[in-house]
């Protein structure tokens, strides 16, 4: 036996209760859109810092961590739809190593 609010529910009452609660949950929910992003780490000599940063900015990359020294390292992510183009352009920077993080 199933009770809801002190009322005994039969099969049809139980179906109606689940239906009503599911509709209320859907009405009160919010749709959240998220972009699929690929994550990368690039390492390169300091002399190419300007080239790398300029490219990451042009492609609207999200930089998560950066370390600048004689060798630089940047952890970033980019939309999946732009990842292939980003990889091609980054590989043109001399001495840059690109590592995908999946």
C-alpha cells in the first residue's frame, strides 16, 4: 500500500502522483547550456610568449594556469569546434610543445 498525504493510493492514484510531481519538477527546472571544451598544456621558450598569448586571445581560449620563466607553460581550454584550428596555429610557433589533456 502507498500513502500520500494520508491518502491511500491505488495504481491509478500512484501514477497520477508521479506524473504530477514529474511535471512540477520539469516546470521548475532550468536549462543550462555548456560548451564542450578541450584542455591543453603548451610549453615554449619565453621568447615566443607574445606569439602564444596573442593567438590564445584571438581564439578566445580560457587560460586556467600560466607560469612564465625561461620556459613558459600555459594550461588552457578551447571550444571543441575551434580545437583543430588552434592546434594547427600553435604548432607553427617554433619550439612550442602542445599536449592535449583529456
